[in-house]
């Protein structure tokens, strides 16, 4: 049976020795920036070329409204997202990157002064350690505003521990916002030990329903999908081994707050004020909550709490409380009427 230590060593070797640039990847799982917002793409031009060349990610897990916040990047690699976050949190904010691969961290640390001089301030710290045990690198309870991760959690042999650590270090109301690879079924044990499939972010991919169940046990019963894109298995050897599994790159958000496991109706209404920087016209909470500026939208109790009880609260007007309950919100299968659809119901 492959141990956690052996899996970590396999991942460390693949990302530290085998891969020398994103061109060495065999699949599209860890190299897409297609969905990156235009303002983030523009910021990429200000990063060091070597940091960009040796970056391996599967999406754009950098949410808005980060100014002055403390952000933790799990599996930061050469620091691309950390340096983007440095610009987003500003000089009063703080960015912490954690990675277990010395070769990747060496690149990130070597160019820290270069970026500080270019930005006019230094607010990024890189720590060598394992994302399964953030206490060993000094990340305290309830100390982080936002946790991000870009195609890394799938590489961990102890995903429940990683997710538990995330919710330990997040402040109440804090946000987990990450991109990763998910599978439409559980991966056979033999394939989970294949070093190439593991390094390509495939054989370690969580079955989505298992991911949902892990979060539920951690007190997070409502996780939201932002976007998802299918992953192509273009390499013949990779397809032969694991082509029966469908993979998607998924961007996810979840909050550290008490929520219910179903969408309940309390008659609440939320209106986006249009005040998040670079989002003057609308804000998407997830793939089915599109808030146009100034336009009220009926929302379930969980959505109301996510908006009012997180850092997004200052950007929304949420009307109503939970003093009166109207039953299950009309977003559940079989309950969403045509009238509710037309009314812009929550889900």
C-alpha cells in the first residue's frame, strides 16, 4: 500500500525534477488561464518570466474584494498567484504561500525582492511545509481571511486533513476559494499510485460527492460551484490508463459559517450595490447567483448569510431576517415553479 510519505515524495519529484516548465505537462489539467479575468491577465505582465514559466494551475482561484486582507495560498509553487494576490491585497494586506517542493519555492523566494521593487512594497511570505499540517509552519487558528489553492488539493494523500486545516485557520466568515480537478467517480486504487497520473493532477482527483461529504462533516453543508471546464486527456498513454474517468477543472467557494444543509426560505432579498472594485455592473456568487447592480434578488437563508456574514457584506443590502420561515426555498428539484423562475429565484 502506498503511504502518504511515498505519495508526497512522488509529487515532490514530479514537480521539482520532472517538470521544468508548463510545456512538460501531458494534459490540460494544470495549465489553463482561459477563464482568467482581463484585469488579472493584465497583472501577469508585471510578474517575473521564470515565475510564470514554471507555474502549474488549473484555473483562476482569486476572488474579488481582497484589499487589506490576509490570504493564504496552499501549494503556491513558484508564487505566481501569490504575486498576483500581492497586487490585489495592496500594501496593507498580507499574502502567505505554503509549498512542500524546495525547487519550486526556491524560484518563488529568489524573485521576491524583484517583485517588491516593482510593486513598491513587500507583503509576500513563503513557507516550506505540508498543507496537511499548517500548524507546523505557524498558521494560527482563525487568522486567515481567504484561503486559495490552484490545482493542489488533489495532490494531497490526506485531503480530509487539508480541508480540516483550512477551516481551522479561516476566520469566522472567511472564505475558501479554489480551483481543482474533480472526477465523476472514485479512482481505482492502482491508478491512484501511478506517478504520472498523480503528477498530472488526475489520479488524486476527488469524486465530487466525496468532496461534498467531507465538507459536510467539517460543518460546511453548502459549497458553491463558480465554474467548471472539462479536461481533455490528449496524451495516448494517459488516456489508455484512465480514459474511462471524466475530469473537470472546477472553481469552488465555501464559507466558514453556520449554514443549513438545504436552501430554506425566510423571505429574504439581496441587492448588489455595485461597489466591488472592477465589478461595477454585476457580481456572481456562484454559477446560478448573478446579481445585477441595483436589482433585488430573492435568496435563500444560506445565500443571505454568505453575503451578509462575510467580507462581501459591505457590498450588499440584505433585507429580512430569519424570524419567519416559509419552508423549503423553491430552488429544489421539482419545487421550482415557472413563476419562481421568472421571479429570479435563488437557485
